[in-house]
C-alpha cells in the first residue's frame, strides 16, 4: 500500500469515529444537536456524494 492510501484509510476511520461519537452524543437529544449533526454529516460527505453521482465510487471495502 502507498502512503496516500494509508492516509486515506486513517482519514476515513477518523471521520467514522467522529460521526459515531457525535451520534452517541445525540442521545441527550435536543433539536439543536440533531441539526448540528445533520449539518456535520452534510459537510463531511458532500464531496463523496457528488463524486458518486458522477459515477466515481470510492472503495469503502478497507
């Protein structure tokens, strides 16, 4: 594996952990926290969604 692939995997793992932590914090449950979580998901995944719509699917197997 190249260094860029490893960096990409680490970045994806960090993003997943970050979103998971934010989701767990939602259990306190307010509308503001939910809106913040949705905005964060949109910010984090907007580029990947756009790429998928253009037919450039990322390799999420790793």
